[in-house]
C-alpha cells in the first residue's frame, strides 16, 4: 500500500507531459565536433530542452523517444549522433558527399533516462545540413512515453 500511495502522490505532483520539437532556420556549416544548436522550438512542454545549447536535460525519469531529421547539403556529407550523457545511442551517416541534391535522413531511438541525464545531437567533422527560415528540415524531437513512477515494482 505504501508503494501505491507514493506512486499516486508522484502522479499528482510530477509533470506528466515532457516533449519538445526544436528546429534550425539556417544551414549548419560550422565543421562539426560540437553539439547541434537550434534556432527555435515549436513545442517545449516541461522546458527541458535548451535550444541555445542544444541539450535536453531529463526532468522526470522514464522512457523517452527521440527523433532527429535533417537534410544533407548539396555535395556535402552529414555525420551526426544522438548522445546520452556523452555516449552515442544512434547515428545518421551520409559519408560520400557526392549527393547531387539534398537528401533527407532520419533516426529514432527509445531511451530509458534518469532525472538529470542529458541527450543531444552531436555533429562530427565535415557535417553540413540544409535549412532555411521557411523550411525546417532539421528537427530534433523528444517525447516522454512513460514516466518511471507509473510502474509499480513488486
């Protein structure tokens, strides 16, 4: 009964909706070896994503889904990773750089996170993306699917 009461208390006091959708307004052509930053967000429930730093800091432990989409820049390559606390969790690679136009690429991953974990998109050397103010090809999305306190252990 104590566990059930604690779970109910947390359900009433903890944020239940954590999600964001970040985008870029301009091409990324900085060369890589850094965290990708964003020009804005269309949604940011829970305010856990800081678009200026590009880092999502987990406010509520649980299972999250993250998705990244981007368009390669014409005749350039793109190498990015979705990282959790500095460790690669998923990657997107278009290495040859011989594409005659822009190519859309994407990746999704489910991650179990603890409060305070950091998730971000990391760009490697030579990465270029295509974006314009009216066309947001680069999108970074995160959604809390199930908070850890919604699971009662036996």
